[in-house]
C-alpha cells in the first residue's frame, strides 16, 4: 500500500461544505470523530497540509502536492469525503484504498461502508455505495436469500436467518436484471470489481479462489448481531471475516486487466506496452485519476477506482 506522509501544520477554515472546522482536535482518530459535522483537519507526521479556498492541499513524501476537495454525499460530509486521515494510515480519502467513495463513512481498516446499502432490512440489500438504506432513492433490489451460497452449514454471506429460498429468485426482491434507475444511480459509484450490493472480487489481487471458499466476498460482513465490520484487506482469505457471496450479474462492474480495481493500486506492467503506453481505463469523456502524476478530480467529482465520477451531492 502506498503511504503518503502528511503534515502536522494545518490551517483551518470554517464552513467548508458543511464542515465547521476547529483547531481543538475534535474529529481526530483518537476521539472517534471525523466525517459528519466536521472537526479539525487531522494528519500524520511530515510536510504541510493547507486549506486554500475550501480545498486541502496535501504535500506528499517527496514534495509532490495534490488537492483534496471536501466532497459531500447526499448533503452529508462523511469520513471518506472530509479530507482527513481518519484512520491514521497516512493516506486520505480518494488516495486511501479503504475508501470506497464519498458515501463511505468508515475510512478503514474495515471495508464496511458505515452508511448506505449494507442492508435495507434483514437479508435485503440495496445500492451499497450510496447514502440511503432501502431502494427508495436508487431502485436497486437484492436479497441474500437468493444467494445459492446461503445454505448449511455457513449460510454465506449473511447468516442462517437469510437461508437460500429459491422461490424468491426472479421476484421483485431478486430481479433478473436491475432497473435503468439503479444502473444510472448506483453503478457509477460502484468500484471496479464489485456489484452494486457490495459483493466484490479479490481473486486476482489477493489469491482467493473457489478452494478458499469463494472468489467473491461480501465487504459488508459484520460480527453477527452487530454493525461492526470484519472484512479488511488483511483478512480477505478469512471466510469468517470476509464471507463469500455470489455477485449480482445484472449490476456488476467488471475488474478489467488494465483498470484500477478495489484493492489494486498499480496497473500490470504490460498495460503500458499497449495503446502507445497509455492504458485505457475509463469510458470516453471520463477523467482518469488515482495514479501518481494524474490530476485530481474536479469539484463535484470523486475518484472511484481510477475514474472521476459525479458525487451524489
């Protein structure tokens, strides 16, 4: 994982996208703050971090600077949009692989989004990567009782209360295809290598295979009876912490060989040997982002696995 050493000198600005920032340390990782209603810009050790006209200019190790723009999700400033190093790992928001978009309120280490569509009720899921619970704002429908992996003894991905029920397959809760509204709202926010419901692939990146319990994992895995996320990059092979799931093909964002994907921060070397040395990663008209030297996304956009997508403000 690339590490940027962030500065301790912070100039604070009030009223940035709903963030009333102060220098009293409120919102630091130590006291559990960050996201939501604001707090100071918290960093690690190293060079300067400066707020300029609502943006946070971060100087990385080696002197390279980049601009972090506070980005709201449905009117909320959350951990992965607040330009703070909430988990203290030396990387901030779109540069942090554990941030899955501006609607993610847990910067790490767990991949649980903290808000959004982990569940829309028992066993039900909606768009994992937006803000709301339930399909009302995105028209995305899925139910883990339609996952054929949800059988005895493990009942992946959500547990025995969500045992596989074949009669639900093809119904409103488990449609054969998702609506155009779902695809328009949710799929742009969905990282490469995931479906709209938080079922993601790590097989190529981290060596997980069918023999390990499944090629896809539900990043919304939690300790049973709690909302405490258990799936991290370090635990990706632990099927108790990162429970297997079956991806929903009707709302799947593929992980191409020459694309940045969830958990992949660098492109394979052979990607630079084709197309004049410039890998194709994003659709026409969509700005690429996320690799050293590439410009940051413009205001109102967020870098989602290498491509600038419109933030759901």
